[in-house]
C-alpha cells in the first residue's frame, strides 16, 4: 500500500486505483524523437485524439523504492535490452464520472503527483498485443512523493517538468507543451470508460527518454509537487 502526504494538510492519501490510463505521444518534441526511441506505433505525425494505453496497479511503487528490471527479459536474449524512464505528471480522479464535458473536467480532479512511466522497450515492441506487458511489470510505476490538491497546484497546464538520471537533466519541459491538455484528456477518457474515484491518468512524457540500468537513480520533478526518486536494481 502506498500512502502520499497531502500538501497543505497533515492527512495522507492512499493510492488505490481501479485502473491507470496513460497517454502516449502527448508532447510534440517526444514525437520528434520517435526514431531514437524506436517504439512500434511512434510516427512523426501528431495524433488527432489522445493515444491511450493501460498500466496495471501492480506496477505502483513509492518514492525511494527500487525499480526492478524484470528477469524474464533475459529469457529472450535481446541483442540490446532496453528499459526506459519517462517522467510525467499524474492526475488522480476525485469521484466517479462518465461523459464529462471539457469545461467541467478539472472539477473531477482530486490531486496531482509525479509518475515515472517505466517502459520495457523490447517487449513493448515485440508483443503482438501491443504495449500492455512492457508497461506493467512490477515496480514500473513509481509515484509520489506527495499529492497536491487542485487549490495548491497553481495552473496544472503550465508546470515545469524535469527528469534527472544520476543527477544529470535528461528531460525538461512544461505541461503547457502537451498536445492534449488535462481537461480534454479527462473528457475524452470519460467518453470511453467510466472513471472511478482514485483512478490515475498519466499525461505523457516530453522528449529525452532513455535507458536505465542497475545502479542508476532516476528523479522526476514537477513544479509545485516535489521530487520522485527511485534507484534501479
């Protein structure tokens, strides 16, 4: 069980989503690096609607917990095994909703936090069923270090986002660079699936994704939230 301190109070929030829905290709500069990332489904074309994929709740770990590279990858003897970090802003849903209008979408946000959408690229590319398995290994969803309510976040659509690998900045952008902003994303998802209280939406990653290896330390920082820090083993 993961509990996050709630900014501005002495209370904590228990992370317990029924589902985690993530966005792919939601920053133009990340689309531009598609050849470098080499992920099936990436093109140079900006999507015309949000690209959704699932992460399963077993992937969630707290700040300071270890990202564990899955041993099953060794079975495949990939020529270049690659697991990547992806720093992102995560949105936690406040209450059950369906077919939410864009104008009311942010009213359904309970809070915001940081997330690392860890991705096993070889399996993501080779599985005929798509991205599901490569995104959902145990420990592939670090989240935290705290939950910030909407009243304290400032403008969620203009926050600095940065990822550091072993202290070196590798991703740096602002949430204003999203192709599909948070309100449009919530509205779109709610047209497809009923969202439940506690569900998590992960809003996409900017350019600069890259591989992690045992012994690395990854930090994801979002303005007004804090630093999500995880060693890799």
